[in-house]
C-alpha cells in the first residue's frame, strides 16, 4: 500500500514540527507521546517513503530536502483542513461560501473597498475573511492554505516560485508630508531638500523599501535619514501630522487618505511600483476566488493616479 494511505493528520503535524524544531524530545512532549514512540514512527515513515528524512546528530535532527518538501506540502494540507472546518461552521448559518484574502496595507486603503463592494454585489451571502499584513507573512499563509488569494505589491523577479501571480496595475510613487511641513506647498522640490529632512519608511527588505532604495540609487543619491519604520499606512498618516517627517508612499494611497491632512511633494520620482494578484495554481478556476480576482482587476483601473 502507498505510504500516503497510511499517514494521519497528526503524523503530518509532527513532521512539520520536527522540521521546525529539529528536536525529538520537544516534539514528543508537544504531542504527548514518548520519545521512543516518536523515533519509531519516524523510522517507520522513512521506511514507507523509501528514503531518509533526517540527519541524526548529538544536537538533534537536521531535516533533509525531502523532509522539508514533505513538511511544506503538509502545511498546505493542515491549513486546508483548518479552512474546511471554518467553512463548515460558517455554512451551517446563512452564508453560502467563504473566501479568505490577504492584502498589503496600501491595497487595504486604495483598492480593497471598491473590490469588496463589487464582490458583495455578486455574492451577498458569501463570508469574506480579510487579513492585512506585510507580503512575506501573507505569502506564507497563502502557501499553507490559510488564505485563498493575496493582493499586494511585488516587484519583478520577487514572486514566490510556488505561487501564480498576475500584475494588476502600476502604482506611481510620491513623497508625502503633513501640511505644516516646511516643504509643503513648495514648487519644484529638489531631492537635496527632501533628503535634508528625516523620513518615515517601511522596514528593510519590504518591496516598497527596496523600490525606494532603488530609486535613490539610480539617481546616485544617498540614503535618507530614516527615523521611523512602519509598514502601516494609516499609522504613518497619523504620525506625520505636526512633524518634519517625509514618508514615501503610492500616489493612490496619498489620494485616499487626504483627509489625514497629507500633502504630496512636487517632486518627480522615476520609478513606480505595481500591485499583483497571487494565488495557488491548484485553485485556478475556483468560482469565488476567480470572481474576487475579476473584481480586483476591474477596480485596479481606478488606482492609477
């Protein structure tokens, strides 16, 4: 009999934790089994698979590439089952389905409201779960099955290889300040002027931070004096008020939160970002996911400002 017919959900969960912790005794304690019993199961599983999964050493276990791939697949299975339980609970009530969507902070402000209105007109009884986070966290949840779709900023060559992606639109960049900032209302602001003030920027490694640094590097400019790091646009809008801070953001975002007394500096930025859809290939054609993506495609036309 094929090994996949013998494995249980609990076995998959133990495999994931063994790869994460590399410690047999910790995993045994976590799953309330004896260490010899867990060790016996691992040996039996390796025998069923027909290949070693871990390298044993005095400090514990090191997962081999096959174990890491099985653990990655296992996370997706466990995540899907967790979602299935939630869907069953929701559909015992008046709902007629569920879709879970992850969005970056910029998308949550500039694109999501219109998408939700459009989708709700199509499916007024479908439960929509929204998770706002940075793209690295969202992508891991998409791969594990906790999310059906992610909408966020990715740059060329940065899409995870295990996910399908589609560019929705470009998002021109800008520098925003509060209306009491010394540069507010100044015509033809120079980069020297902008870099003479402290900045508020997303964390290092984030797509927007990378794009900002690429922009400055392309013009042979130095790095800004970043005094505040924040990935959350609403937080940034509030923190800018009454300060000399400058915050890079998309023009679509700045336009959407003008009520927070923001002003865009009169400064040309040669690079621009983009917003993309990301989903798992196996979900291609799922009706609710497809409809949500179609709504995002239609609404993205209005994001270019």
